[in-house]
């Protein structure tokens, strides 16, 4: 396994887990795969974005590569523009939904897809083998913020209907979507009430966005909006509120899009892709409509891999990553919200999202060493004991976060009390292991 790359690129607290040296080495390593590569770079609003961007770009130009800096722009925009410009790589500097002290590096290939684990490991293998171009062969760096307009135009043309008069609330998490999302919704005629659009980077994801939707709920009700859309720092996630202020998470979005596409005869393979965390209630409801739900590992790149393997055109995660493989190569919160908004021209979101979910308990346990905890026989025994309690009508999943020093415990069954009991029993064992 790679030492730096996790489930979604390199991620860490700035100047601790993610340093300028790591960014430099990562940028320089990309120059091993092609002479004078063209590399698109974009970032979210974090204050540390400039430092990471400049270090990464120094590594690229030292190795003879050419950087095209798109400025502050969503992750999905970099994926799209990498392919649009026929670049060799696209790099996003963002820690997505994580707090402002974190940052990260995500890499896309020339096809606009996130690179696989094999390539991540190969990139890391070059971290300590620098590519030093001759003085006359050094690379170039240039700003080109026109990419935002190209991306906005793409989003507009993928939206099935105009949104004239549709009142929605947009919570942009003080992140990368703060300009793009607002521009696109207004261009399509929507009455967009915009909150958390500070691009200074000091408040990114802070009590706002897809992880903190209390403000969105209130804004939807106060403004009598048909829906509210909350993104995260790089706008690759979407969590919604219906017109009544009820939360519509990624699982319900999977259900809505699969159901509506199937009704229109557009759901290829009659299947969708979820993950190990996708609610069993969604799977049951889709099955009742003769739609098959497949499960991948956690992580939108794994969702996409299974989509491509099976021919499914819709996939996603409970966290709000939704992928439409016919029109995008990665999760795109803004695109997802536009697809949903077009359905709200004639429907209420509360009606579209009407599906019974199974109770779930999610517990995050901070640990010093994720691998040591997950490798414990004591933990394996505890998990098996709780699985036996749940039987065939429930599930328990224990995994390491790919971006934080956390072990996540997930339990699901129709009995809420049993759900809580099993998850807390595993949490207790993890804490005991930590104290050893």
C-alpha cells in the first residue's frame, strides 16, 4: 500500500501530515510519466492552498512540466478541464469536507478519472528520485482562470430543464463552489438564495455545508424555497433539504435518481451502485421497483470503478458523492443539484424522497494507529459477536477513515436499540485497545 495516498488522494494537517516538501515531490514525480507533461491545477479556498499549489508547481516545473493554474475551482471542474484541455494530469488541492487546517492532493488522469492505487504507488516510488530538467528545459507556469467559464457552460448544457422562477437555497460551505454554483443556477433562471459564500478560506466547512446543514434547513423554511442544496469545500458532495426542511442525504439521492431515470426508461442495466454504507431501506425499495443495487467499497473512485465494470450509469455514497457516468467522470455536487433541481420544476422533493430507511448508527473513534487497532484479534472477535446478534437482518462495518486518524463503526438493522447497542459494544473494544 502507498504511504501517503489514502482513499481520496494525499490528505493531512498542513505542515504536519501534508508539507510543502511532500507537495513538491508529488508534483515532480508526475514528470516521470511523460516528458514535459501538461498539468492542470486547481484548488479550493483554504489559506494553505497557495503554499501547496506553489510547492507542487515548483516540483512540476523543476522536472520540465508545464502548469496551467485554474485558480479556485471545484474538484469536478479540474476533472472535466483535464480532459477538455487534453492535459496529461489534473491535480486538485483540497481536503474536501475536512476542517480548514487540513489540505490534500487529488490526481486525475488524462481521461478525467481519478488515478488508481497502482499508479498512486508508482508516483510515490519516485518521491525520492527527483527529475531535474536542464536549465533550458525547465517547465512553465501560467494562470488561466477561464476554465471556470468553460466548466459553467458544461454544467448549463447538462441540465435537462431551465429552472425559471425555482427558489432554492445554496450553501456553498465557503468553498470552491461559491462562485460557480451561484452563477449557474442564476443563469438557468433560478431564484438562488446563497449562504456561506466567503472565499477567504478562513471559514471553509465551518458549521456549514454538507456536514452541518442546520443553517440550510432554516434558510429553506425562512425563504419558502422548494429545496436547499449543501456542498462541501470542493463541491464534490451534495446533501439536500426538502421544502419542509427534511434532510435528503446521498442514499435518498441515489433512490431518487435511479427511480426517476427508470421511469423515463433511461436507467441502463436497470442497476445503480451504492457502497457498504448505503441504507438497506434503499436497496429494498429499489428491489421493489425491479432495480438492482450493487455495492462497492467506500470511496467515490471505487463507486466509479464498479459503475464502469457493470455498465451502471448512476452511483453514489451516503455522504453525497453522486456520479452520472454518462456526463461526468467523478462526483460533482453542483451537477447533481442541477439534475435534481430540474426534477423539482414539476415535483416536490419531499414526495420524490419518500422512502423508508433502516436505523443506522455511526460512531467515529479517534485513534493513534488505525492499522494496529484494525489488526487486533480482540476487535475481530468483538465484531463477529455483534454480527451474530444482528443476524441476517442487520449489518456491522468497521473501517479506517481514509483521510483522518479515525476508525469508523457502522451498524444497521430495523431495531434502533439493537443498532446502538452493537455499535457501542465495538466502540468500547476499540477504546480498550487504544489504552493498551
